[in-house]
C-alpha cells in the first residue's frame, strides 16, 4: 500500500469512527481537524527499509522448509515460472522440472543467506 492509499484509508477510518456513536453527532464536520489527525497518523507510520523487509522475508522462509510451507510455495512458484518460460520458448527436456527446482532452491539459498554486514567477524583467540 502506498502512502496515498494509506492516507485515504486512515481518513475514511476517522470519518467512520466519528459516526460510530449511538447518537450521531450534530454540527459541521471539521475536515481540517480530520486532515490534521490523518497527517499525525501518517507521520507516525513506521518506515521499513528494504534491508529490514528482506530480513523479515528471509526469517519467514527459513521457519519451515518442508513441503507445503511458505518456503516450498516460493520454490514451486520460482521453478514453475522458469518451466513456463522455457516451454514458451520451445525448450523442452525431461530434466526441466528438476533443473527448475534446483535453480529455485539455489535462488532461495542465496536470498536466505545473511547479508555481509549481518555476519559477525571471527574473533581471533590470543
């Protein structure tokens, strides 16, 4: 969800919340005050870096590597994208599914490897 969509969602929620009372409020809706509240909420929205997002993804993928897991769904989708593209290009082989799954596993292995700056340097014993 981009910032504009998030801002609209918050504004709609504030408007709906203002009408949640048992007896509906009377008077004029203060759209300026509502806009200020939206600004405050949007400003407080946490910003997640790509590095943080990939770390969360990596942890989720590594939670379970078994068939039917989140990791497995990524592997299957990556492999099938490869298979579909090969078949569309006229590349056919009885090894295609095996190679595609091996390539998907390799990609996921690279993706789930810790980033260089996350690896603690080895300490030399003195």
